[in-house]
């Protein structure tokens, strides 16, 4: 019998992926494990620091945005006042009178004067005996008193040599006025014509007296001085053209001069005045002719007289005569083109000489009460918004108003007047 020896039997290990060694990975030392532990800790700390930095950046950004909003609010701060003034729509169909020296309750006007000359050449048809008077411009001075002085048509002006020149229309010389604390004479520019034809009256610049005032206190204080030389005086033969050619040339000149004068009147009219088409008068006169080779050069002179109405006074006069219980407060007309103005008897009317004329006004008109915008801004500057009704009580021309302040949390108007804007609402 064979004796069997039994050794301890150890069961074979079960195969598991956990027990499979990676032949490509070296065993880690203790120091490597320690290093790995430190890296993980640092990584966790980095996340925490990154989050903290991100929150700090957002906080700073929010603060910057708030500061910018405040800065822009202050930079663009201001006040806007939306105002609805008193208004009235009325129909006008009436006749009015106006005068240069208007009394209380009357409508006054001023005269704008513009002169221009133009010429044309026409073929000569023969020679003719011609007599022409010299002419030129002078400035008449009134150093007598502050009252205006009318000089009638044909008033004489005399040179030291005894030459006599006359005005061919009535003029009004303004009285003295004060400028810079000093009294200065009133003055007006006029055209004078020699008393007789001939070259004798072609004179250089000189002084003039007014013989009609001799023996009165006015004689020394009313005088004139040349603005231009006196030219055009002639007696003798000159080339002439046919009456038909001359008439055609003058018609062309007048058409062109009228066009130029109307354009200049529109551009030269002061902004505070109205100039209506029918209150413009244009007069023409011959300025002589000269020989130009075998042609005759015809020269014509045109003078425009424009009646100017002060806008505020005109609107007030219309309102006073068309609106019941008008309060005499300053008003304006929103669109004067809705009115038609016609001068009565225009062919015979001469407002620049007679100092008065009559006219009709017809049409619908929108009248608006006005107020001093700059004064209102000054009254509002620095005041609380709640004080607006009290301040507006001193402006009866304002019907209602609404204020918007910037930034929205402001409760008072800006101290600087320039930051207060006014906007008018018209109905």
C-alpha cells in the first residue's frame, strides 16, 4: 500500500480585473503618492480662488456700470418744459389805416427803400438836341430836435456857389437820437436834381443849405452833404433811337429791375417785420442816355418802397380789432400767409410821402399769446418742480405747462438756464 502524503491545499485564486497587473505601469513610490495628494489639494484650492476672482470682477463691473449711469445722467441732466400758450382762431374781414407817426391805438409802419439802375443799348437812328439835368445823392441832417421834419416835394438845396437842386418827392427827415450817451442828428438819404439843365450843375462833393428855412431857427440845424457827385447835366446834340426801340428797352429794363428789387427786398427785410406783396411800391425814372459808338445806351433807375409792419404790433392790432375782450398781452400770428392784404387805391397811394394809407385784411388767422422765454427759464432755474404752478401764475399768456426733469430722480430745475428747454404746443 502506497502511503500518500497530503500537502496543504490552497484553493486557486479567482481571476479578477483588479488583480491583473499592468506590465506598462511602474509601481508608485510613497513620494509619488504624496505628490499626487498635494496636486489634488492645490487643484481644489484653485477652483475656489477662481470663483472668488470671478465674483470680484462682476462686482467691480457692476460698480463701474452704476458709476457710468450716474455720470451720464448728470452729463445729460436738464429739464424740458412743454408749454401750451393761449391761442385763438379768428376770421378777419376789415379795413385798417396805418401811419408812420401813429398815435396810441393806431397801427404804425416804416418804409424800406432800395434803389437800382440798369441799362440797355439800342441802335441809333439819328441825332437830336437834348437837355438833361444833373442829379446825385445827398444826406439830409436834422440836428434841430427829436421831432421828424417833413420836406415837401421840390424843396430846394443850395451849394455855397449858389447852385440849386431839388427833391422830386416829399421826404421825412428823422429827429435827433441818442447813441452811446451822445445826441446825434437824424438823417435820410435822398436824390436831388439840378434846377436847370447843363453841365454847369455837374458838381463835386459839397455841402448844402435849405433856403426855405432861412430866417428861422431851423436854418442852421437842417443841412445836407453830398454822398455822390452831381452828374448827367448836358445841353447839346446826342444820338437818339426810335421811340419803339426806346420803349422796348425800357420795358426790358423795368422787368429786370423789378425782379432784382423784389429779391433784395425779401432778403433785406428785418426778421421782426412783415413785408406784404401788395404793400410794395416800385417807381421808375429815366437816368439819361449816353452815346456808345453808333448805339444809344439807355439807363433807367428804379426805387422800391416797402411798407414794413412790426410783427408784434401788427398781430396785436389785428387781435384788438377781432377778438372780444382782448387783454392787450403780446401776441403773434402763426402763419401770416393765411391773410390777404390789399392797399386801397394803390395807384394813387404813396405811403412814403403821405405818411399814411389804408388797406384791407381778409382771411383766417391763428393768434398765439407770447411770453418771455428767457425770463421764464431764469425764474425756473434752481427752483423745485413743485413751484412750477406758482411761477406760471406770473405768465398769463401760458394756458398750461408740463415739466420733465432728467435724471428722473431730480426734483428741481437745473441751476443753469441753458439746460432748461422750452417746447411750444400749438393747437
